[in-house]
C-alpha cells in the first residue's frame, strides 16, 4: 500500500478513536474541512506542517502517525 494511503488510514483511525468528525478535526488542525477527506483517502501529498497540525490536533506524536 502506498504511504499516502497508509497515512490517511492512520489519520482516520485516530480520528474515530477520539470520536471526532472530519470537520471537528479539520478545525482543530486549522486546515480546510474539504482537505481532510482527501487526506484520509490517500489522495494528498501532505506537507510536514500539516502532519504536525494533525498530530497536535489528535494529541499524538508525529511519529505515531506513521506507526503501522
């Protein structure tokens, strides 16, 4: 599986574990709400800044977003 898809699935898994909607997570991460679904589907090449924002919003370390 491609890394973008793996990353997206991890974001989706953590978001659901935290009980967050896509819109709520996007707001917490300060990204556009229409951007998050494309990340979760593995359609986006995410910048390191967005990775950090998502980690902070999910209250995890950046490395945790890449654990399999």
